[in-house]
């Protein structure tokens, strides 16, 4: 898989936040500075119109460490695995770029149209001012304080009707200082006309990896 170049250019309260602060929250630097053990993210992918595609991209994403302060990602399904790349651990947690890249790939693959157009719309959404919600989320056997941001990249797009269910795409980022690696969950969901998931790409940090 080709990743984007690794460049980091219950609700209690919703606070409007400027674009620069949004970017700094989502692509926060230094999130691996206190992490010494590997992390595991459960990835579940659903594509209602192409179940085999969803099954092929459902598994675990493991984050480990290599010499010279490098973070290593690999995708695991049972006994099989494939390497996803190495990234500077000093910059931040590469799981965020993996997530964004897989959403771009999935939407372009299934919705059709120009992948560059889809990429630009999603990238623009991620630097747009948006409410940041202070919340509490379940993690392991307890709860952690977290911040949540949701984007709808194609909500006002003139080509939304051509994209089928993907025009309804919502990307939600849940982040917490109380979990290693900063990201509790990363989700991209596009409901169909019946409210079911026409598309879903969800990454959840596995708590047993933190024990």
C-alpha cells in the first residue's frame, strides 16, 4: 500500500476551534514519545456493495518500533501480514495517516471519479474550522476523557449526488491524553438511505495492548 507522504503540516461541550488548532489536534506531534510497547488497532471495514473488499481490509494494524527511532506499521489477518511502512516516531503516530489514506483509497475505489478530487476534498475538510467536543468514552474496563471532531467532506460538494452513499461520508476522530498514541478511535462511515452502513472504516485502539 502506498501511504500519503508522512507530513504533519455522551458529549459535554462543543467549542469552535480554528483551523490551525484542528490540524494540531488531529495530526498531533510527539504522541509516541512516552510509548515504549507496541500498539494494536482493530480495523473493521464494511462495504455493503462489495463485501469481499471489506473482508479483505478487515484485520489488525500493529504499530511497533525499529532502530533509529522509527515506527513500523503492519496489517495482520490471522497468520498473514503485510508491511505498511516505517515512519519517524519522533514526529507522531503514523496510524492517523494510514487511516486517512485508506479512506481516500476506499472512497476512490468504490465511488469512482477522480481520486485526486476526492483526496483534495477530504484534505480540505481536515483543515476546516469545526466544533471540538469534550466527551468521555469507554476504554477497556473504564472511561477516559477525550476530544472528538467530526467532518463531512462532501456535505456541500456540488458532485455529492454522483457519489452515492459516499456523499454522506462522516469522519470522526476521538483522541485522548489518557491512552498511548493519542488516538482512541478513527472512524469513517457513510450511511445508506436506510441508515445502515453503506461504507464503514473504523480503527479502535485495543486496550489489551496497553496492559
